[in-house]
């Protein structure tokens, strides 16, 4: 059975004991760490809104076009054939987050996560601007619906919807490309009704998340809070309350003017509850590390402000590990961190090597299904193939030519041996390969084909050539 001090772990902060929603009204944060978070957030927001409209060599800087299975990352175009690269990228992302979670807890959630940035740096700021700080928001929600409440709530909800619509458009630019988005805007919703309806659905989802569901995304929906319970250990640096200093022999107590706090045996925590009031997920950090804590550091700034006010040292709540608080142990780059770092370095090295080896033009040549070889005059054996050339760059490849380099023979594309492949496009067709029977070693020979642009070798590929069985 849980003790009284541990019963807070039996429920979450956003649900009452009756199972109803407990609305969180965080106090407006202020302090050095909050200002740092603002700088980081504004840079990331600018990146999010600008990157779909940036072009590198004619390619969108970031695009994830799932419908056309074409992706653009830092201006480089990736096709379904490059899926193995995405697998490695995803593994790098997972290992990177795991590494930082083991070392620094849920720091990603508080400083980088789009949900937190939009909620705390956009929607919450609008709420403070229109409805005021914590106390004013509580009073406004409790009062009857009058002209003031209708005006403030209507303005807030309208702005929330407009921003949600803007966010949905930006995400659409990532999915279908900014060029198509701007074209759709010019042509109007009626010309692209399906896309417009999808846009409204996503707008509704964003509005629901930021206007009502809010911090419950972090507390209930996001699996990362549960993941950190597995990854954290006593050496992980998290936002932590120094209970050794805060409680001491007689525990926390309210501050009395002119008292000698050190001589009284009371802890440095003056039980002001500022850390609770400022928390965006409504928890009490003094209860210890909790899955709801997103490491946003709002409680650190609030506590430091109160420590300054009562002339006590800062750092009662700070970035620290359990071992640092209990034993004053310093951070050590331990075996777990070294192991994760080694895996991360290996994955990054593998990805870098594959990117350097990746060709700008990918050629696939396959025998036409169900077709056998054909005997021709002068002991010539002919096979028919389909080819597909995928241009992974924004540059046009013109006057491409197939050349057989493994055998003495000829290649005859049906459309002529002068093929053009547009930038970020593909060319496909049919070709014949003819080889003298005397040059064949077996009924299935591996042949190698080169694709040239003039005298410049662009790509090489291989396929299988069928011929008559040899009885020698």
C-alpha cells in the first residue's frame, strides 16, 4: 500500500479524484531560464515556418510528400528506393533522444518539442494577453457569462482558430510542397475541395489540442513520459528539488520575517507553492521526479525568485541528479552513455558513408516478365527489358545513352538511345539487348550496363540475360 507521501503517484495532475478534468492555470513564468527558452522557441518557430519556403538547388529545404513518395531533406531529394536511408535516420533520431534522456531527462519536451513550444510560447501567451495571469483566468472562468467574458473568450478562441489554421497550412506545405500550397491558395478552395476539407480537419485537430486538450498531450497521450521512467537512473540530470536542503530536520515551513532559518532547523523551502502554481502540467516538483514533468524549468525560475526575496541561496530547485542531491556526486559520463554514444557515432558514420555513395541517377533494368530470349540472324540472342531512370537532383539529364560494358553486344531503346530525365523526375521505357551467343557463358549471364551523358559516366547497373543452354 502506498504511503501518504507517495499517493500522488496513484493519479495524474489533470484529473480529480472524481475522474473529472482538473483545469491547469499556470502562473505566467519569468526568469533567466524562461528567457533562454523563449530564444530557443522563437528560433525553432522561425525555422518551422520558413523552411518549407526555402529552396536549395531548386528543391524545397524540407518536404515529406507521402502521397507522391518523394521527400526532400536539406535540399536533397529522396525516393522510395532510398527508404533504407530513412530507416537509419529514424534510428539516429531515436538513439539521440534516448542518449539525451539518459543524460538530461525530458529536456527535449521542455525545450524543443513542438507541442510545448506552441502551447507555452504562442497559445499560452495569447491567453495571458487577453485574460491576464493565473488569478484573473480563474476568476474569469468562474464568473457568469457577461459581455466581458464573451468578448475575452470570443477573441481568444478566434485567435486560437486562426493560428491553428495557419499551422495546418504550414504542415500542408511540408506534405505537398510550398509551391503547390501557394498555387492552391491562388486557385481557391473550390478548385481543391478535398484538400481544403482535409485542411479544415487538421485545423480542428490543432484547435482541439491547444484550446482544450493542452497539457494532457504530455501527461496522457505522449509515450515519452513513460519512456523516461525506463531510461532515467540516479545519475540522470533532471529538474529536481533538493529535498536535503529544502526539508532538513524540521521540514518545510512558511517564512517568518527576521527569523534565523539556519538555527531553527527548518528547511530552505518556505512552502510558498510558487513552483506548483507556475507548472504547466500542474504537478508539485517537491514530490520528486514524475512522468508529468516536462523539464520546462519554470519552477526553477519561480523558486530562485522566492529565494532571492527571502535572502536564501538559489538552486533549491535546479538541474541535478539524484546522486548529486544525496551524495554531492558530480556528473559522470558512465557506461550507458558511452554505449549509446558509440551506437550513435556508428549510425551517423554509416549514414554519412551511404549518402556519399548514393548516386544522383538511379537506374533499374528488369527483364520483361514472361518473355524468353529470341534467336536472330548471325547467331544473335535478344532479350527485352523495361527500364526506369530516377533523377534525384533538380538538374535535367539530357541525351542519356545506354552502353553494354560487360559483353560485346548492343542496346536498342525503343524510343531511341537519346533519353532525357527531368529534374526530380523519371523516365521509363523498353529496350532490347542483343549479344552474340558465343559471348554467353551460361543460360543466365550477368550483364553490366552503363548510362552515359556524352562521355561522362552517370550510373552503372546490372541485369540478367537469358540465352540457350550450353551442352559443352
